[in-house]
């Protein structure tokens, strides 16, 4: 929880960040040697691509559900939960939608290069507000937690230089161009997203090794995660790999290695080497989607920073007959030593990104949508039998719900239960009773069950008192890579009135 980060601890981390920043800047020739050199034209192309991706994210990917749900466990919301204005926005759709529309307008202005730096500042603020409201709706996740940290440092990038309406206006007014030579002041825009992505991937690898140790690799943990989510995957390859232990071990090792070593790209300036690292990261994200049906748009968005924009800019210049900076020819790049101001900013950003990730990972906390130790998929199972025993009833069983009618006969109400959205609450109560038959329900499980009863009675006009739940048992077959039927357990009769008593 956030309370583990005391004022003293925060001060220590702040001092550590200052020291890291000074070290990075002092030996910038070593630590920042990989900041790529980018022209104004290359920056402009990246700006347009980033704007298109951000527009799609705000307009489509960050749609809100119709009903406000609890914002999640306190440990995931302690930092922002006291902010009453977030709760206010969540309950006022007109104001919330107005902010979304204003953000979309700002994104269009940013992509076009119209008051680009001001527009970008509004875009970054708009996404932060949207993600806070999303968390208030109870649907925040690791899919977006990486985005605020990636967007915030880029407010210092000179977005309006190069191919932009801002630059066009300056020409029309006869003012001198602000376009500068090829250098790190532009390359910062594509280096920082790589830094943020590196910190997230490294933290994910550290979480796996901290929770499961080397067993995550030697036990082929990917087989369990791909088996768990194979029903939602677009292809069946993950299920097939789960049936081959040696291949699972190999891919587990490769996955952790890519996550842990991805940060080494920060020391390479070549756009082609950076592109190869981007392909490696894309292979991880593609695996999440192909084998589990998991698509994290914000993570894919950061991969835009690994596109060889300067090569594309060279092609654009040749086709449009532009000079290297769209204004005047340049014979040299701005080096590390003669651009101290920009590299000072990069040193500070590097220190903040790295030290905040160290603090969050060491405290083993999440503060979505701001920070995460990225614990997803960090666990494993002792064996396929342990996996099926622990997870199959949750993931693979199908349940029928029955209750007594006025004549005392059981009738199937599965359709009603699904329609009321209370199937998960009933299922979780049953699983808790099966696992811990001599213990009362956890307060959180009981609260959900009480709410489920109330929702059912409100929707259908009759109370749920006694429910018979029939489980159609299935488990994952680690020999053939698919589901197989288990011997159906007997039907379970649940007295809800007894279970919901505190």
C-alpha cells in the first residue's frame, strides 16, 4: 500500500533520484550515447503518427462503461482516491464528455502542429483525467498504466518545429525559423518512450523472479498462462505450446530475457538497431494477443518510437525536395557535449523514471493509473495437476443455476442469472465454500453476494433464497493441448440466507 512509502522513504528516493541525475549528466557521453539524432522532419512524422494513435486511444479504446463501479482495492487507488473531483467527473457525463471532446480537438491540433506544444500539454492532461475517471469506473488496468509516465516528460519536446502549421505561420509572418540541426533535442521524443517501456519490461521481469524465482523459467510458466487464457485467444498455438513442456521452458526463458535486457537498446543510437529492439518488444506483445487474446494498446503505441523515422524523413525529403530541416541545409549534428541543456533535461527524466520504478517495485505496490510494479503473469503453478485443481473451476467450468419454484421443483434460471450479471458472485461464493467449508465467507465475497440477491430481486421481482448450482467440469489437457471433461461433481445446493449472514 502507499502508506509503506513514508515521508522519510520518499525523501530518500528523491535524494537518490538527484544523485542518479547528476551521475547521468556528468557521464552523459556514456549513459546518453544512445539518444538518437533526429531531424525536424523526422520529429514531425513521429508527431503525426503519435497524434493518430492518441486520437484512436481517446475516441475508441478508452470508452467508459455505462455504470460506475467501485474503483478497486484501496491498495490500487490510495494515491488518487481522496480526489473528490475525480468522483465528481465520474458522475457527470456532460462535463466528462466535454473534456474528452476538448482533448480530441487538442490531439488534432497537436498532430497538425498548430500551437503544438500547448496542444500537447492539453493532450497529456486530458489523458490523465480520462484514466483517472476510467479507474473510478473500476476498469483501470495494466493496459494503460504505462501511458501517463510516457506522456508527461514529452512536454519539453519542441513539437512545433519542422513540418507544422506553427512553422508555416512563422514563414508567412517573415519571422526566422526555429528549426534546428539534426540532434538529440529532437531525438529525445523517441528515446523517452523507449526508456519508459524499458523500465516497465524490466520491472515485469523482476516481478516474475521475485514471486516465482527461477521456477518461472525452469517450470515453463508461459504454458500455464497460455492455457488459462487460450479460450479467448485468436489462434490455438498457445494451447499447443502448453502441451510441450520443453518448448514452454524455452519460450519462458526467452520472454524473461527480452524483458530484462530490452533496456540495453538505450545505449544504441542506430535507428536500425533500435528498430530490431522494437521488433523484439513487439514479439512479446504479439504473443500476449495471439496466445491470450490480450491487446494492450498503450504498450503498442510506445512502439512507434522504434520506427526508423529518420530514414522515412529522408525519403520524404527526396520526394518533396526538402532540405534536411525543411528550411536550410545542415552539415553537422548537435553532439552530446554541445547540447548541455537538452541532455540535462534527459538526465532528470532518466533519474525520475528509473528511481520511481525502483521505489514502486521495491514496495511491491500498484497505484493505477500512475504506477505499477507490473506483477501480471508473474506467478506459476507447481504442476499441471495443481493448475487444474486451482484454476479449472474458475476458468473452465460451466455452471447451471437452478432454484425452486412454487411447486417445490427446481427450475433453470441460468439465463436470468447471466442477464442480471450476478453469475460471478454466485460462483465465487460456491468456490469459497468448497475450498473452505468450515469458514465463513470473506466480507468482500459476502457483500457481493448480498448485492447479487438484491439485484436479482429488483430485476425479476422474486427473491433468491436457495440456489442449486450444477457444475459441468472441464480441465486443460496438457498432453494434447485443449479442454477435456472431468467427472461432474454432484450438484451443490446453496442457502443464500445462511451464507449472507455476517
